[in-house]
């Protein structure tokens, strides 16, 4: 407190609403009581995120500050009026609370400009200074300077205005010298915002510490001179002249940007407010510019634009339907894939009600429940819902939905990502139709299935296991498999098999005995497989067994059951990779690494085509990538990748150009879907279909078919033989 105006410093302040600490750039200034003695310090700070001005220990400041201070709410009504203000105006605090500050204490001629400054501050603008005539009770009006700053609550929301009043000498004709307010000058010098003043001839007469800091030009080298040539960029010189010309006409200019060059040659961007200044006769004497250094903010905004563009590109071109709704269920996002699947363009969908307009009546309640749960913060996954396309087709979508939160943490809706499983569902239906007999064998198979957790406790026990052992599921669950159900001579070997499975080493065709509730021995041929959660963490072992007496009859069935369980356990995600403009890999996600066997470290910086694409496909893949680099995107391109071990992985690829903030192509991002398994299944279906067709054509019995109109659509060789009519004649 012995130093009147120490340098600004950073202060970390905890918030009351659970967020991260707020970083303030603060300046300490001593304040004095009525007797002139030092009473404490006023802390004036800039929130480095919002640039609002705060005062600590506000109530104490109002009560004992040597400055005249008033506070208004957003309606302009007075909520605080300190002793100095009462002394200056002749109006006590009790008599003014609730009254309109501007209407009752500002001279009529100055109310318009004061109202504008006060309104700008209440709307979130930086602090503003205006010189006016203050009306007083029982005394002549007094020329004063008002420093109007935003008053904010703990969340940063503006709740009113703080008004510091100091004598300025405006319109005081009895003197030719207007003393500058110590408080105003202190704020000029110590505020964490750049302040520049120019006289009527355009010579600099104010150049505070912040301007010195950001430009590198010292006050003593600038004051009394024209702004140095070249400090303001040529493109902004005309704008600055317009602003200063407006000030000469008594007009203020708010929120205009201009660029300047520092003494070291760096470019800076300032957001400025400019107001005219008047002498004691009310004549224009110059302009005052108060601003913010927004250089870093502009850099961040450019980076955010780049990220947003990349994300929007991924949303628009990813091989999955993406849409979002607001809290009322109205569509706010509809990507390219959603439009492709349904036939409805983005323009047709945005603004419409998702559930009432596009969901069938029987699915509206479940869909509404999904959105409601997502808006409560729950992530919804693997929800199947039919969307009806423009042509009436039902498109089956496997949906994941999550809440959508804005930058302020407010829930603004739900975003949903869907995978088109229409073809998969149709294939499943066809496979089920072909494999009904096999499914019946599986359902009736003499195969016990059990599971254990990582500690060996039983957590799965099917009906067949219960049947052959005599122990019901309720009795077996939670008990130790080895200790309670395996004979002593096999306990060690069974434990070894289960331990291997818990370490990821699976065992097939392991023979061991189970003892029933009645003490009878049942020999089981076991397949022990590792059980993993969605993150790939081992959570137990699943065992599929078979009574050895039926082994020969059910080996094929057992393999099918084990394969079904394997498909349930194993999960597949979408591989994503990226290249730069030279074709070198600069993005490689975990799924790409998983399906190829090449880790991220092994592929980064290497040529995608030369290193990871086989020779016969290099030209076509290179062509797709070059098209994307030229802005021509490719959808649903089948790309063969070869793994580290030489295996082929078929990927359905979308390739799109990646652009920087200026729109220049900086590379390609590819989003794929592993369709290797699907192609194998298609081949299986085709093989089965071919076998069935051959069976029908060569059967030793006439086989024919008709459609719903009675027309022949099937006519095998035997039918042709016994009737004499060829297939081409009757079809």
C-alpha cells in the first residue's frame, strides 16, 4: 500500500459455480477515508476471458472509498450510493435508492450521450468514459467525468453498471484550467486495456502502459507527435480517419477493428471504442480510444474455424447417417448420408419435427424415450429404428444418441449417429431362412454353456448345463466352478485352461468331467474362450461344452455355436486414416491399426499407396486420393488393405479433401468400414443359393412355382421332362 500504482499482475480466483479458476490481470490502488488517511486498496481487474472490470470487496469500497461511486441495475435504478457521492450531490443514500440516475442527476443536455454509454456497458461493452454536467440538490450543476463499467455476478453475467464520478471542469467558465481526475488518470495508466488519446490536430496526448506493452513504443516517444508512419496498416488508415472525423462531429464509434504494427514488426489486432473529448467550454479537443488486444483471440478463432470445417466435413461425408434435434425435437442437422439413405435433402428436413414427421406411430414412444434419456445425459447405443424414405422404403438404422452441449455447458439437443443396417437385416433374414434347419439343431443341441468371471465365480449357466448336472441356474450362480463342480483329479488341469483363457489364450476340445447333483459323472468336451467387455478388457471366460457321446454328430454344430459366440465377443469399429498433400500418412486410428496390424508409429509419415497398398491396386487408389486432393470427393470406394501378416482387408471408403482455415486443400481424410466379413457372408449366401438352385433343377421330382398372379416362375428339369414343355416356353 506504500506504492501508489504498482504494475499489473495475474491473480487466480476460485469461482463459486464449480468451474475452473478465473485468471484476472489486476492493479492495486490505495484508497483513503474522509480524513485523507489510507484505508485499504482498490483492486481493479480484467477477466482475461471476458475483459469485464471487477472490483473486490465492493461493499467496503463503496462505503469508505475516496471516490464518488454509484451503482445501477439494468433498469437504470440506483442500488448503491456511497458517502462521497452523497457529499458531492447533496442527496443521501436513503433518498436516492431506486431512483433513475440519468434522468434525475444528469443534466438534460448530456442525458442522450450518457444513456448511450450506459446502455453499451450494460450490453457487455467495455468500460466507457464521458464528461457531463451533474445536477445537484441545492447547488449549481458540476462538470464531472463518469467512468461507467459493467457490474457482473459470479457467473460473469452483466447485472448493472458501476459509475465512478470525478470532477472534470466541463462547462466551468470561471477557470481556464481543467484538472484531470486522479482516479481517471490512474485507471488510464493501470487498466489492462490499451487507451490512446488524440488532440484535434491528430497529435497523441494519451498513451497508457498497456499500449506501451503491446506496441513497444514508449509514451515519451509518442506523446505530442503524429502516430508513427506505418504503425497503422494501410488498409485500416482510411477507417481510422473516418472514426476520428466522426468524433469531431460528436459521434462515438464502437467495436471497430484495426491492425497495427509493433516496434518489433509484429502484427496486432485491436477492438476499439472511440469517443470525443471536450474542454471546459464544451468545445471538441480530441478523441479518446479505448480497446482490447484481440490478436490471440483471432488466432484461436482461425484455428477453431479449421477444426470446425474438418469436423463438418467428417459429419457431411462420413459413411453413417448423422442428424441432430434441438430440445423441442426439431431437426437442426442432417448430413449427406442421411439424405442419401432417405431421399430427403438437408433443406427439406431442417426445421421439421423428427418424431412426428418421420417415425412410424409404433416407434414414436420408444424414440421419444430415447431422446428424453439422451437429454438427461444418458448415451444411447445400438437402438434400432426404421426411417421411412421419400419413396416409402423402410430404412433400418442402428442408432447411437448422445446429448448435445454448447460451449457454455447448456443442453441444446441430441445428436444421433446411425448405421444403415437394411442390407444386413435383409441378409440376416435370408440366412435365417436358409439355416432354419441348422438353427433347430443348435436350439436342441446337447451343449451346456457356462461362464465365469475373473475370480472363477459362475455368472452364466444355461438350461442344458442345468439339465445335465441337476443344478438349477439359481443354485450354480455365484459359486466357484472348479471348487464346487470339478472332481479333485481334474481341478488343476481345468484351472489351467481357465487361467489361460483369462490371459487371452483360448482352449478348444478340452475334455473334463462334471459331476451332477446326484453324483453322476458327465464327461464334457469344452471350448473355453476369453470374454471381453466393449473396451477389450478381459472380464471372464465363456465355456461351450458338449456331451462326448454326441460329439461326432454335433462337431459342426459346436463350431457354429463357438463362431456365433466369437462374433458376439469380437467388435469392429470404423478405420480412419489421413494423408498430407504428398500422400504421406498423418492420421491412423486404433481400428486401422487393429485391422492392419500396423501401429500408428509404424505408418506415420510413410506413403500410404507405396507402403500399404498392393501393386495391382496402387493406380486406382492413387487416382481416388488425387481426386480428393483436387476437391473431388469419392464415396463407397472398395479399398483393399493388406495387413502386416499379408492378409487382405476389404474397406468401404469415403475419401474427402481436408482443408485449412483459408480453404486450401491440406490433405485427404478417409473414413472406412470393414466389409471383409460382409463379403465373405455374401459369398456364403451365393454359394448356398447356387446349391439350392442346383438341387431344384436336378431333383428327381417335378418342381414348379407360380407368382401371385398364377404365372409360372419356377420350372425344373424334371417338370420339363415329363411335360415336354421347356423352361423357356412356360416361364
